[in-house]
């Protein structure tokens, strides 16, 4: 099992590098097929040996080889984060089927991508959600056909609930959050319920902390909700069914 976890971590590093490209290019309408990565400062093409996850950033001491511009630590941190999430997912679900683990890895990848885009540009791209949903259905339909009705009901219920919230409070909830929640229901099934609870809990705690620090002016601060949904999604993916069974018991 240690070998599989290590492979998952290394694979996650590579996917993490891809996720940073997705989060940068998709919201800007750029193609993922090309051109090759370029320095955002001087426009020089980045060599393959300078694009090795984490290692290149460390060897370059966080600066571009071409012009010396500082490279954000967000890149290696994202790569390490995805690697860690892949390793934890494989370890936690080691008794599940390969298809179930594959769905979870797609889910984690999607959540990290939308977290980055929501933090940077306050948007959750439809293309990322659509690709994630299609991959989930393509893997789940032939390998777990009996679970598809639950996934569909969870997607409709969770998305519908947040849609009502968005209608009642449009300034605090965007349609991107609604679509993300529906997609999470497709991946998680009934475990989307604890995912929403975790998201609302941590979102409320951050909101209260901002009010305590900034007073009434904090009510005018825009806080992206996507990262909180992503956090809830990861928690639900790992222990969502256990939380539901604990509650029902």
C-alpha cells in the first residue's frame, strides 16, 4: 500500500502542475493544447526542465531563469497540495474499487482547479465543472449503474437548495456556487449533505472572524464561497458516509 500511495503522490504532483495551467488558461479563454508555457513577465518560452513539479521551483530558487522574475509559491504549493490529496485519497479508499478511486481523484482535481479560479478571479468556470461531471458519469455509469439514481437526486437536490439561496440572497451566492454544488452532488451522492454543512460552517466562521476584526464594514467584503464548498467536498469524500451513518445511528 505504501508503494501505491507514493505513486499517487507523484502522479498528483504532475496533475497539480496541470491544474495550475487549467486555472490560469480556462478563465482567460486560452487553449490548453498550446502554446507551451511562457514566462508571464517577459514572454519567453519555459523549457521542459524548468517545468518539473516543485523541483524546478526549488532549483530556480523561486525565480524565472529567463528574466529573474519571482515565481509565485502558489505553483509548488498547489502541486504539493494535489499530490497530498491524491495520496490521502488512495490511502483512505484503499478498499474501494479502482473506478471509485478514479472518480475521487477526478473530484479532487476539479475542486482544486475551481478553488484557484474562484480565489483569483471570483469565477467558477463552466468548462471545468462540465468536464468533471462528464468524467464522473463516464466512469460511474458502467461501473456503478445502481448508484446513478442517487447521484442524480443528490445533484438536483443540492443544486436546487443553493439555487433557492441564490435567489433569496443574490449578493452572497453566485450561480457558479450553485453549479459547483450540483456537480458535487453528482460525485458524492448522499454525502453532499455533510459537504454543504462543512462549507457553511467554515464560511460562517470566517465571516464572523472578519466582522470581529473589521466591524460593520466586513459586511461589504466579498468572500468567494467556492473554496469552502471545495473543503466540504474533500471532507465528505473522505468521511462523508461515516458522518451520515454516525448521525443516523
